[in-house]
C-alpha cells in the first residue's frame, strides 16, 4: 500500500481542496449528474482509470465549459512505480482535449532508471445521450485519439520496439441507467482501440511480432452505491508485439468517491499482468482529480 504521496499528488490534493467549497454543493441549472463525467483515465481522458468513456470531462453541459486536473500513483509488488499527472478541458459536453505525463520507475529490471512518456488526446462526442430515459434509448458515442511519445527508447529498442511515438485511435460507447440495479444507477462502457502500443507505449510501439495497429477491446462496469460513491471493474486488452516478453491484458477493481462536484478520489487494485521480466504485476492505484 502507498505510504507517502508524491509531490504532484499532494499539490493536486491541495488544488482540489481549494476549489471545493463544500462536500455536497447544490446542483446548478445545466449541471450534469454527479459522477457522470467519470474520473481521469490514466492517459488523461475522461472515463475510468484504465479506459476512456464516451463521456466528456468536467461538469459542464451543452452550454458550459468544464475542466479537470489529476495526479495518479501506482506501485506493484515487483517494485515498478507509475506517477502520472495531467489535465483536460471539456467544451460544451461535445469536445475534450487532454494532456498527461507519465514517469515509470523500472525497479531492479533497470536499477535507478525510469521511462517518461507524454500524451496528448482529443475526444469528440458524435451521437447519443449517456443517461437513459424514455426519450434517450441509444448510448452516447465518442471517437478519440491519443498521441504518445516515449522519451526513453533505450530499453524498448533493445526489446525490439519499432518506434518511439504513435497514435491510438478509439471509439467509446457509454450508457447510464438511472435506478438500473436494485434502485442504484448503473454505468456500462465499451471501448474499441486501434493500437500497437507495448505496455501502453512504455515499451514503445510495434515489434517483431507485429507492427500494425490491432483492434483491442476495453470495458467498464460501475454501480453507484450512492450518488457520490461508485464501485466498479475494468478490463483492457493489449497487443502482444514483442516476442521477448508476453504481454497480457490489464484489469482493475475500483471505488471512486465524489465528495463534491470539484473533487474525486479513486482507489483501485490493478493487475497489469506481465511487465517486461516480471510476471503478474499487481498493486494499489490512487488517483485524485480536481475540476469544475
């Protein structure tokens, strides 16, 4: 379990606290339902921790602008660490722009070294409405792109990666059923991603087993135990481009708390499967998000 928070995480906590005026502020006209903007996906997009949703970040509706900032920390039992931070803006509940930075500590695989990666994302809501009612049967659909650039290609190149930068393309479909499970709100999401990223891009893109984008599925299922508390699971398939190590899918079990419209905290147990020379890399994930 995480015992100390990195500096970026403490700063994000302070920022979110300063923007929070109360634990349960009243909704304003045009505001979306609490939690329906999701949290910050680890690559910067609005969604779950592992996968982007069709929802647009921030609390803004069709005539509003919203934004969010996040900081995330994960540590595996094998000593790998991930520190991520980023921000996103949602424009009129239609367009989302995001950016994130990762630092991945390589543990004793490469002692004292880490891999840095930058991400820039864009998402466009093209159709539908996320919240189900008699007038909105169809899900919300969005298309998106995430450009990733790896700054440290020595290790990925040695393992057989073909390139240090690439763009993932995806389509996400999301629906929220109010009172859909024993009177509690239920959210389901399916994302299809065209990617050739090795370990999200940390080990570069493409390899000796393939250098073309492959279509991979990602999914999320969450139930709101209360209006401000969500419990869910996620799964994300990944390509297996490098023969030197087998890459596996990732999954998590998470709880997300939304004490106000300006703050959320997500705690998850994440399994990334094999990472380089270490099998079954599991550990706790903590993410804080502040926004409006």
